[in-house]
């Protein structure tokens, strides 16, 4: 299934360099058989992978990618191009049978007399067996075959796989670039990039500003958490709003607390090195808990939040 999104790769300025690099490869007929798109989906990595696949399969690619008019583009846009394949994790892993089936299909003759293209989404989820099954295709690719390995966390990809892929140039965008993009795309004036690390990236941040009219947007909820934590740290006990926090909200809430503590650290400067170190340790503990919560099915969230407030009060002697 082709990824659908309200965002267009052409409107994401931080993807200009990798997009142009790939289009240049197409124009000069120097497309490698395997590309690693190591760009988080929240920054458009998955969108870029689909854009590349569409352009690579187009019979008349333009400087803006696929032409949209040829038979290949029409089949692609309809979601039924016979030479385009997508692999997604079956659970938490990409299994060996999925890769074996893909490699078998890629070894067949293209039905549309063009490239055969496959996207492996979240390729860091390849296990050792599926990675080994993919190696032969990476080492001996069929003619006119393009493998696009997308990964939100490319550092987790097995070295034997990543070393056999060409990587597109990508530089993380500055907060100023993201801020200007949000102003243009979402018609907002305030700087909302303070919570960028909470939501994961600019595309997720733009989505967080949306509301269905019946519930507050995710961004409004994050703003509320920031206010509630500031009040709780000051008073020494959880404010009423945090007492109603849900299991689905706990990670967002703790990440906002982490950001607030980092902001408090900046205010301390070099005034009290011991207190500064203790607050830094507390912030690190909270971030560690955020990483662990997904594997902890039963946690007393309110008790956890209250313990962080009390620890902060003890550190600052308030």
C-alpha cells in the first residue's frame, strides 16, 4: 500500500538535497541498486522513499519527480503497479519469509518493461535471518532493480546491510527553518518548536496542531502539561490536571517535564554546581523512564509523577 499523507515532499525544504541528489542520479542514469533513506518519518523520510520509487518507475521523469501522466505513474498512483513492492514489519520484525518472497519477485522479469522497485519500511527491524536473505540480492541485484531501505533509526541497521547501500545526503533542519516552514504551512505566528523533541519531528508537530473540534489538539495538551508541571514543581504536589493523566499521555507528559527541567538548568547557570548536577540527573532519569515505559505494562503513573516532583523539591530545598 502506497503511503498517503497530507504533506508533499516538494514543500519540505530540508529534503531538497537528498531529493535533488536522487533526481540527478536518474537524469545521469547512475542510480545505484540500493539506497538507504536514513531519515525519520517525522521529517519526511517515508514520503521521500515513496517519491523516489515513483520517480524511478516513471517513463518520463521530470525535475519535480514522476510526471504523473505516463502509464507507470498512473498505475503507481492507483496503488497497483505490478513492479512495485513494499515490505513492512510483521509485528516487531521483518521476517525471513517476507524477504525471500520479495527477492523471488525481484528476480522475475518486470511486467511493465521498466524498473522493479521495492521499499523496505523500518528496515532496522530486519532480523539476522531476513538480513542474510537480503544480502544476496544486495550483492547480486537483478537488472533494473532498485531497493529503497527506509529507516527511522539507521544506526540500528545491521552493518552488513547498510554498507551495501548508498546513502543520500541529509542535514537535520534548524529550528528556525522548521519554524518558518510551520508559519507558511500552518498559518501560525507563535514559535511551537519547543516541543519538537516530544512529538518527533516537524511533520508530527504540524499534525499536533490539528484538532477535531471536540478534543484539544495534541499541542494544546502539551502546553497544558508544561503549565501543570511548572505549578506542581513550585507547590510540591501534583496539580489537579495531572491527577487525571491517562496511560496514553504519560510519555508525552514526562517528556515535557524533562524539557522543563532542562530549561531550569539553564537558569541555574554556574550558581550551584551540585544542585545543577542533581537536576541533570533527575532529568536523565525521567528520559530513561520514557524509553522504558513501553515495556512496562503496569506502572503507577501518578505515584511516579509525584515522586519526581518530590525529588525536585528535595534537590532545590523548597
